[in-house]
């Protein structure tokens, strides 16, 4: 287990000497020899990579749509778990447990999404004799209900957004508009509605409730005061099963579209600028997590205003999509850490030993066309060139020739960069985006260019409506090529046609005898 | 006999520069003052942040490149998979450019804009909004007749 970077920006004011780590005084933790990953795509592959480094065999699972997926290709073993619809494969607890039994695994890593925050699944894993790599089923159940999580957080002493799950009308009268309606079982922006006027409340409530019913099988909705121009800032927490709980600093995820995170970064420009805010948020997050008896990786989400006030929003009881951002500024492998504490190890560091170094940023690359209303753009990836070089990490689940399935989230990859300062990280991200080419389908790469070049983003002047407002300014996401670029493209088109034609004739036996002469002649004509 | 290359619909004179195919469909272009990498997929070329569509008009009709329609040729737009028509964006007689959106179709809970395979004039529209279509069903035809 590597120690986190020792550097400036220590997350705690006090200093401490080295503490006993995994190799130190902890009682010998059980070790795993084989782990099943109940997920797909980039996160499955990301977990496989850590397992390989740890010498643990990996078992991938796949549906009919994913037989040729990258995570299946890269795993040590693979199990087919059913047809393409998630309900019959990645969300089917019995089929996943069958695969785990068949492959004799010791533990199951749920990744994010799918069954990762399903308390029944965590319980079923343990009942079947597999270690669930995550928190206890009880913590998942407590924090999975948004209203219950608010109560737990409040009882632990964390500040919460004023809200009510009993009578939204009375609450709106008392707290005033705007308010936000949210699904009790919610997540991923589903079942959420902003309400500005009493006369819209009933219809918004009905819409949120039916959307929640469809998405989560639970139509309960509660109301919260809407904090205008709020920033979304979350704290990564990590606990072992012996009661030690630390936080790994914050991530700011204010750049969102339709309540979905688009860019995440650590540290937050706001938190870095406000003295003591990181420590206060970290403490509040630990209070909420402690009240839930939490262990393993978790994220406590807050809304924050520019004066440094913040309110508990919800807790995600799993590894987050954006965990690489924290990995890059802390130097930790969070998946390794998850596996170690699930095996019973003590956390190999204390709060005082954790420090944030530099700045990291993540762009979620999606198969969608930002120049065309963000229409999904599934299909075959004809060409792929991924960025590389200093400070660049690509967590990807795609390869050239892979057809992005229609059945699942269309995220292609996560592009993550690290540099010494936020400004340099932005420059590095722009450089990396310039190296990124996905041919055959559309991606949202042009959108990231526009955001990263926007002066407000550069200044760290963010809030959760930032991106929606930027998109209303009619960004030119597909600018006309310069005359020089157009002339180069014309040359490329001709050269390509000549080469393809020559190749086609080479494969026709009748034309073989003179094809090279013909091709050469055509080449001549082109010049 | 001269090729005419259209970039985003405009006739463009190719630059005089050194060009090498370095990987399949990846070209290195070196001019006196600059070096470029161009990536070609289908009828699209990406150079840096720019993404352009190309077509080549040529009597010899190079394989692998889109050509303009002859006087009596027609191109047809068909459904790639079963789905439902959400919107029809053009009418019969409309002049369209290659790559212009013609019909919005919803399949697998996602909407997709079907684009014209070439420049020309819409000669028929075979579907209307809310129609269900099967894979391979003809949706529209594009021709050159006025």
C-alpha cells in the first residue's frame, strides 16, 4: 500500500509521524484470490487493472450485448449472465450470484451504478458467502433513502438543506420559492423538478413522482429549499471496519447538464480560496458517515454557496465515477484500498498523513452530439486515438471496431488529467482533448473545448446552472474550417480515394496484371 | 479530366503538399510551414478540432468516396433498425445538401437524425410522424431531377 503524497495542503492542521500501516501492526487481513466485478465497461476494466496489480484473479460478467466488450477481453475469466436488458443481466442478483458460485470467487465488487447501492444485493452477497466490496447493507439502506440520509446526517451534526417529506405545499409556504422536488429513492437526476410558483407545484409533483416510480419503482418525493447559484462540492470519505474514518478532500462537480455531472475537479477553486472550508466540510462529512456506521469508500455530497456555507445533500455509498480525480491528487489507488479494507485491513494512514497535491480534472466523454441537441450517437467506433503523455489518464471501455451498445449508458470513457495548478490542468486537458479522436460516432469532445476556454470556467466561477447558461449562448461547437484546413482535407480526400481504388484493384485478380500501373497513373493525375 | 473535391459542400482546390498514409485512414500532411494529422472515417475528415465532410465528383467514380448523383440517379434513405418516426424535417421538392438532417427517428428509446446521403432534391417522402418503421424500410429518396 503506497503512502499518500506528503506535501503542502495537508487536510489537517496537526502533524503526525508515520502510523502503523498494512505491513505494520494490523492483524493479518484475509486475502482474496478471485473477485467478480458485477459491472461492465470502463469501471469494470479499471477494477480489473488494480486486481491484476494485486495478483488477484478477475471475473468479468457480460450480457449478450457485451460479448465483445473490452472488459471481457481484459479479464482473467468471464461469465455470461443473460440477455442485453440490464434487468435480465447486470441488475439480476441471482444470475450474478450464480456466476460468482460457478467461478468460485471470494468477493464481489459492484463498481458504480447497477447494483452498487442496492442493500438487498449487498446482503445477498454476504448470505451467499461472498464479501461485498463496499459498506454494510445497513449503511447502504440508511443512506439510500434520501430522506433517511438527511435525518442521519442531521443527527450526526452535519448541516442540511431545509426540506420536508410530509407536506410540500406547507413547506413551500414556509420556506418560499424556488423549491426542488426530489425522488426519495433518487439518483442520477431522475425524479427531480424545480418549482418556482405555487400553481406549478401539483403538476411538478406528479411529474417527479411518476418519473421516480418508473426509474426506481418508488414514487415518493420530498421537497427541499433550492439554493440558487449553488455549487456541488462533495467529500470523499474512506473507513475501515475497525472504526477509523478519514476524508480525502473534496471534488467540485458544479459543471452539470440536466443534473448529470460533466466535469469534476479536485481541489475546488472555492474551497481552496476559503480558509478552513475544507476542514469544516471534511468534518461534516465524517459526522454524517459516522452516524451511518460507515466503512469502505463513500461520498458525501454538499451544496455550497460562495460565502462558504454548505449543506448536506446526500451520500453515495459506492465508488464514484469521478474517483480518479481524488486518486490523482492523493496518489492513492482507491480500488486497492477498497479491497484491502473489505478484507479486514486497517486504513494504512491517518487523516494527518493525507495531503492534496496539485490539481486534477475529469471530462466524461459521451457518445452524443453536442451540436445537435445532445442526441445520442451510438454506433461503431471506426477509429480511435486516445491521448497520452505527461499527467494524462484515460479510463476507457472502448476500442476501434467496438459498437457502442444502445442498451446502456453511452459513456465512452473518462479523460482525467493532473498538473501542479488548476490553470495548468486546464491547459493540459485542452491539449489532451486535441489528441483525442473518436471516428465513426459523435462525441461531446467539442463541448469540453468550449467549456475549458470559457473565462468563467477558467476563473473557477461555477454553479450548478453554469453549463445550462453557457449552452444558451449558442456556442459554435462545429466551427467552419479555415481555408487552409479545407484545402488539406481536399488533398486527403483525393489521396484516400486513389489509395483505396488501387487497393480494390489489387484484390481483383483480373485487374492484377496492370493494377499497379493504373494506380500509379491515377496517382500522377492527382498531382 | 479533373476531380472536383467538395468540402462541406464547397468546391475546394487541394493544397500542394507532401502526404503520406501513416496508419489506415490516418494521413500526415506536411506543408512548407506546418505539419498536420488528418483522420478519415466514412465521408468525414478530422484535422485538429475541425471536422469536415467531403465528396469527390469524378467520372471515374473512385471507390470509397461519395459521388454526386448523375442526372437520373436516385439515392434512398432507409431505416437501419425498427423504430418510430418522430419528425420529418424536409418536404418533397426541397433542395438538400449532403449530410443535412431529413428525418428524426426514435429507436431503442433514443432519437436519431437521419441525414441525406448526398446533395440533391427530395423526390419522395415515404413516411410521416408517428409511423412505425421496420429495418430496411424506405423512408425517402433523393434525386437530381428538378
